[in-house]
C-alpha cells in the first residue's frame, strides 16, 4: 500500500459525524462518513457506523482479534477440500492410476462436464465436475488456492453467503463452458476458486487497500489459462464473473435482503443460460445420436 509522504496533522483530520469535536482518520465502509472508534462497530467486512448498523442489524458481528485465519475458523472450506480429495481418491482407485485417474473411472465418466450429455439430462455434471481433477497436480493447485482464498472469504462473508459465492461461481463456470466450449470434457474446482478470487479482490477494494498484488496474480493466472493447453479459460472467466457479482451484491448493497435478491437474480440468469444452451445442444446433436 502506498504511504503518504508524512502524517496528516491532527487538526486536518475530519470530525466524527456524531462528535464533530473528535478528529478521526476512520470511516464507515458503507456510507463513507468519518467516525470515531466509539461510533464504529465491527461488521463482516470492515467497520460500520451506528446508523448503518441500525439500518441492517443482521450485519453486526462480534469483534475478533486480528491475525491470520485459522483452519478451524473455516470449517466449510476444509470440508470442501476434504470432499475434493475424497472424490479424487475414489477416481484414482477406480482407474488404478494416481496420475491418469480420468481413464477407467466410472465416477469420473459420470460427472465430467460434457455439453451434449448435459443436453440429454445429465445435469449433475454441472456441479459434480467441480469436484473432479485430472491428476494430483491439478488437485493440489486448486486445493491450495481454495485453502488460501476460501478461509478468508468464509470468515468475511459468513458461511451462508460464502456457500452462495462458491456454488454460484462453480455453476457460472460450468455455464460458461457449456456456451463456449461444449464439446470438451471439463473438470476441476477452478471456476469456484476463481469466483473466490474475484470476491477477495472486491473485499480488498471495499476496504480501500492496495489490490495490485491480487491483480497481478489474476493476470498471471489468466495468462497461464491462455498459454497452457488443456486449461479451461472459459470456466475460469465464468466463475470469476459469477463470484464477483454475488460478492458485490453482499458488499455494496445496504440491506442483507438486497444481497440475497442479487443471489437469486444471478442464479436465475445462470440457470436460464444453461437451460437454453442445453436445448440447443440437444437439437443440434439429436440427428447424430439417433
């Protein structure tokens, strides 16, 4: 974060919106008004003033000690990692190969995302493919990213909102692949992970912190998605957009109910895209498959 050339003189700091005689360098993350520590409360993302808390008391959160997020504070993230690892282990046992677990695994064949089969009713592939991985390196890369971004997102947004971000990102990535690359066999948690990436970036921006390192990491990952064969660029992009859109609803709308309304709207949009594309694929491939 870029630092100012020198400390701001105390006399030049704005006054608290409730106590004008108290100069403060703090402000509410929702309305932006300057506020002294007495007039701020800890919320899921940053500190909010008393007026914003009264407007939406459900967002009040008990203050926690600053420090790195512990794995015990993010049980959903750890559970998602455990499910991914368990499913990978099953595919490896079925295929009798650690590095070629996609070949000969009935579970992998059943859940891998393949557009024509989704068009013929295999809707479980839209979610199930997000828990499959091509080999241990693919699994390790995605689980490491999920561990890093998932823990913080779970603590920031709370469990229910975190789950909404995760699964709509996963579904958004699947929808994007279905539209842009329906004939490829796609698998991996990358769509959901990129959604968490987008959510984390928005949190950093909302807290007015320097996002340059996250932006550089995002650009690097998209560069690899383009340069390395076999990586689903469209899955990454769809997940990123869906996750960022859901997170924006939670972060920038004053009432929690409005954020959930955004979730419903995004979910409806994704489902509509999937339904339309599935019908198109079924009509195009019906003569071939008959």
